[in-house]
C-alpha cells in the first residue's frame, strides 16, 4: 500500500468540512425513509442519489462491480428487508460497463498469471446490461431469503445521454 498519497489530506479536509456542515442536524433513523434498497454498479459516473432524487436516509444503496446480485448482495438485502423494513428493490446497471469488456475466464487467467493464484469468486462479466438486469431480478426471484411480495424494478443508465431506461422484468 502506498503512503503519503496526496488524496488522504483532501479526504480528511472534506470529512471535517462535511461534519461541520452537519453540526446540529437531526438524527437520521436507520430505517430508510422510502423503504427502498438500490443495487447498482460501482461505476463512478453514476450518481445514484442524484439520478433517483434521493436524499441521505431515503434508501439503502448497495454497489459492486456490475451491480450484480451476488450472495453478499442478497445477505445485505435480507438484512435491509427483515431488520430495516425495506419493501422495494431497484436494480441499476449501465451502458459501457467494465464488466462488458472482459470475460470471466480471461480475467481469472490474467489474475492467475499476474499473482499466481486464481480467484474462487465469479467475475460476473456480461455483454448486455439489459439482459443482466433481468438475470439479477431472476436471482432475487429464486432466492428463498428475499421476500417475494416486494416490488423489484430494473433500469439501465445510459452513461452518455444520462437517461435511466426501464427494463421490463416480467416478460
């Protein structure tokens, strides 16, 4: 790990300014105000709060490479539902995703060549973000842990037009 990185002082300064700007504000309850959980890609071009008109405290936002519904995402969603009373899930993938540019086998091989060890976890590469949103919804529908009475919505964010395109999950 690098030390002395110039980003750390900037992060510390921003954290202090943020804390100062929040002084005296009311406590935000742990349960999301909109009873909503969002699963989205970690892509830095996606402002989830801005695109959905969310405020801090409105929703749980879970992000990973590709916005993939993995076992860990299901773990978090189950806690979100059963402990913190969320009752809707929004899935958001996007165009021009890094996972569209690789394959699982190729990337695992690259890691094994570079590091001497092949990861046990799935990369979850995909070609079509619209189809992958459906795949994620299908994983939720087949999980015995996810409440099947909840609403699930799917979207693909176009990184160039900034449009949020709805994906029909029931076809």
